[in-house]
């Protein structure tokens, strides 16, 4: 598969270099580590720091969500690989304003281990209190009775926003944790894969699907889904994804939600809006109100084909979260 790259082993560092040079008023690279980026904006003393991160290849996640109303810093890993503890620790030290730091990351073994180690080092070496929210919105990755085993995918956008809003409002660390966890608990995602991506180092497809096949529940790194079958029309795919979400997290008539229809990299906006059209139709028939919608590439997998649907069930507190303004290089909300 063709890619506009130079040396495959340098793609992440060259991407970061280009990103920082493109957005110098938003973000800066720490001298201590070339994978540690923090906001270029001044932040208030005693503000809780919000740190996100994970593997590269998911852009605009995670770098794109450092900015006002979102995260204060990001640790960047290799393609589809967790950042090691050191860049996480360096970001932690840089964004700590004396009120502690909240880590928000997906539920993957490497992330859990490395962010956990960084949190311990921050406490032992710097006396910084760190708490963590491990995002687990992927309905397909484990049954409801084992929800703690579920992966974090596109719903991490909503959880990051919740943490960023609470921190920006000046809440203490315990309250920021509570609101971010509430967002996590009320967020569910289901996805479908249509075509693979390829790693820059190998050029080989990350998984195999026939031209007429799709895979329900496929993971963002190509992890197996729950069902592989013939490619169906968009309405049928949306029906299936939404059905699984609503079976897992029932939403009653007159309740409201935020909806995210997320592209995985190569899926066009034309397709995403066709999917959203069906989601809106189904929710409208059920009397569920869409308070705010998000359609586009929010958490991708290089050039993978497919999309995911995320619902966050809203109360007044979470409604304020989704309405709160944000200003990041890859995401702006007025």
C-alpha cells in the first residue's frame, strides 16, 4: 500500500516534528523527550492536569486533542504501540500545577502497564498525585458482565472532553475523576471494518477481508470482531451497530444523547453522513433526542476502511460537557 513517507522507522518522529511546526501556538515538544508534547498555552496554578496518549496511527487522536477544554499534554507511542513510561512521566511533570494529574487512556495491556508505571514514578520521584481513567467503551470486545475487559476506542474522545472540561472549570482531582468516569460509564461504541490498513514498516495488510466482506466489532488495531459476513447496505450496518449499543446500554424515550459517527481513516464523509442519517432516524423513532452530533475522523486506524458509532447518554452535567467550547489543532468547538 502506497504511503507518503521517508524512512519507515522515522515516521512517528517526523510526524511529531511536522505537527509541532504546523501548530506552534497550540503545542510544544518537551526537550526532555521527543515523544512528550504539552500545551503551548499558559495554564492556571492549581488546575488539574489532563494527560492523554497512546499509539500513533489514530490521528487526530491523541495529539489533536491537546488544547483549551481538552487535554494539557500527550505522550506519543510508536504505530499502534503504547508510549513507554518515560515520556508519560515527563509530560506529567510538565503539566502538574500542584493539583495532581489525571491520565485518560484506552484499555490495552501496554497502556495499562506503562501509564501505571509512570503514575508510580510520578508519586515516588516527584510527589505528584496521579489518578487514571481507563476507557472501555467497545461493546464488541467483551460481554457486559466483563466490562472491565473492554477496549477503549472512539468513546475516548468524549471521556477526554469530560476530563478537560472539569479541569478547566477548576474542579479538584477527585471531582475531575468523578466526571470523567461518569462519561466513561455512559459511553458505548460499536464499529465495523471494511478494509485493512498497513503498517509503514511492513506495507502488509493488518488483516484480511474479501472485497464483499465486512467485520462487525473489528478492533482499531485489527483485533478480531464478533462477526464476519457479506457487506450489507449502510442502513443495515447502522441498525446492527446501534442495536448492540442499545441492548448494552438501554436509553429510554425522552432521554438525550451525544452521537459520534467516526471514520477509521479511509471512509469518506459521504459514507459517514449516510450512516448518521440512519442513526438519527432510528433514535428519532425511539423518542431519543440527539443533543449534539459529531461526524468525521476522530479516532482512526491509519487508512483502515470502516466506521464506528458512539453514544454517550446525557444528563445535565454531561450535556454541559459536550457543549463546552474547545480549541485544539484538530478539534474546535464554539
